[in-house]
C-alpha cells in the first residue's frame, strides 16, 4: 500500500550546523506534505507544510523541499539549536470531501550536540 | 484557550476491561481525530470526525468506538481492552475538514493493557 517513510532513524548534529531530514513518499496523489516536531512526552507540533505543486517553501529557520520526480521530501533546519532536539515526522495529506486523512512516516530523531 | 485536552494522561487496564479516553477542544474546530503511536512507528489514524454526528474510520479502527455528540468532545472507547492496544493515544483537531494537514495535538494518553 501507499506509505510515507524516512531514510534515517537518528541524526546527530553539532549545534550551529544545518540539519537535513529526509523522507520518501509513495503516494503521488497527496495534496500536501507536512513536517511535525515531537518533543519527549508531548504531542506532535506542526512545523511547516508544502503544497504538492510547489518545490520549496521557507519558514523561520526551516526550509522544506519537495522533489516529485523521485518522491522525496526534506526538511532543512538552519543553525540547529539545542531546542531542536526532537523526533521529526513527515506526513502526507490527501484532501477529500468526506474528510482528509493524514498519513505519518516513522519519524527520525535529531540529537543536537553542544 | 486550553487547546486540545486529553484525559487521563496515564491508565493501566487489565485485558477485557473497558474505558474511555476523553478529548475536548475549545477552539470550535470542525475536524477531530484519534491517533495511536507505537514505538518505532509513526502515528496511525484510528477514527476521525468532520463534525458533530459524523464519524469515520481511519486505518486501524478495530477495537475502538467513537462518537461526536458535540463540536467540542470526541471520546475514544475501548470496549474490551487487549494488550495490543498498549500505546500512546493522541487526539488532534483542526478548524476545517478540508485541512492542509496542520493538526493541533493534545499531550497524549499513555495506555497500558496487562
């Protein structure tokens, strides 16, 4: 079946460096792709989304890139900070009249080293 | 605004017992949903609702019931708990059923079934 997955389960990054988190997806019918951040003991928190007809979208210190040719999604975090340590999930969303269904990938842990 | 509130935060059940996980949101959101999160896996959709009186199944609905009698509340019922239902459960909401993928999550309810 269709799925959303991640290449790396754990990413260690030096504080101040840039982080890149990757995600592969298989459902080309998805309308939006989303990144969530989940800190220990908390619920996921929305970071940024990108519509399927876009290639790039920037937020505050984050950039999401979408490559539909190879069905690849990435999240770039600039100048990684200790507060960025968390698990990051990619997700895909198909908009339906009866109500959307958001499908999540398996998650990758980012560890920021001081 | 309290956002999305889940109760209880922790619960231990014996196999065969029943219980209800409560979810309430005070943001007048149209769309509400329940996810479960298991170690090493992403969040999986159990049930969702696009408005009061309307519910539908997600990808893992077996063993769970829901109802949506009001806009604010979306309880998840386990009629006969099984060890396979040991998980962390998250309730999430968003303003509209045709959302882009930005969900607002509660803090989670950790359930252990012995």
